[in-house]
C-alpha cells in the first residue's frame, strides 16, 4: 500500500483539536435533542413559547405594558437576554456531569466538553432570537431597537454572564451534585426578580438599590434601554461584564485544578 502524503498521514494539533471539538458538538446535539431536527427545534422554540405565553396572559387580562404601548416588545426585550443567560448557565453546568465518561479518552479534556456545550448554547440562543424577531414581525411589531449596538452588547453580555455562572456551577456540582436541582430553584427566583414582567426602576428606591445587584436584572434593563432610550434606565455595564468574566475565571481555575481531579 502506498504511503499517505504527510498532510493526510498526520493532522496538526489545531486540526486534531477542532476535530475533537466538532465530534463533541455533534454528540452533544444528538444525545440531547435526538437524531431528528425536530428535537432541536423544540429546544429552540421553548423560550419563544415562554415569552409569548406572557404576552397572551397580559393581552387576555387587558393589562397595559409597564413601558411603551407594545406588550410583545416589552416582554421580548427583557425576557430574551435573561433566558439566554439562564439557558447557557444551566446547560454548561450539566455538560461535565453528563459527558464525564468522554474525558477518560486522552484526547478529550473537561474544558473541551464545556466549550462544546457553550458553542451549542450560543447557536441555540441565536436561533431563538431569530425566531422571536420573526414572530414579532409577523404580528406587526417592529423588532428593530432604536439603539441596535446597545441591544447587541446586551446580548453579548448575557452570553458572557451565562458562561461565567455556568463554569462556577460546574465547579459547585463537582462537590455537590444536588446543586443541579438547587440552581433550578434559584433560577426561578432570579427570573422573577429580573424585571421581565415589570419595570424594576418603578420599585421603591431602597428595593431597587438591592435589586441592581442581580446581574440578570441589569441584563434585562440593558437590552430594554435599547428599545426605550427615553426611559432613562441606569445600567452598570461594567458590573455585569466583570461579574461574568470574574465568575468564568474562578470557575475555569476550579475546573482545571480541582474538579478535574474529582470523580463526578
């Protein structure tokens, strides 16, 4: 048999790593969503159903939007960034505990499993955003914000925060697997207090002061300020970004030096 050319006989380290990452992404999608595209479609549509269920409830009860005159736009602008953050942080948390056997292969590291899950969730969140935007157009709502760059930065901050909290969660469940249930309950509290269904700045000053320590609430107001620049919403952009980056740094350090040595 003729010898293979060097380019085909051996892959470079970068090519090998990308091949492993690609395989992890495909496996992640197939095991979680099934071989059918419909399984993945359900995951993409789920946050959309959540948002439009809120809109339907407020419409049925004939309640006015807390800000502006469009219920759909108000809820979507607050709910989408918060849900992007929560979905990423939750699914990244489950990545290692669900795929731990793969790390027994020398080519696969815990970080690779986490990165593959992050990439899948970013794409899923982006597709969900496209679906929500399309539905808003269909029902006659203009989904283009007055300040598009502000909205885009808000969504990027939601991804950073989700990655940060997700990696911290990976470290926590390395010692306390029951945190998967605990975080699910905590996420409900976080969501309710994030201002998706109301405008936090209308709360009493003392309550609003403490609510601002919730980075998810800052995300909702960040994106919402792009649609309602006249509302004068005050967002601590640096707080949200540094919260996410600090959490990611601490989480990755713990994953590398502690969790990787713990049998999960």
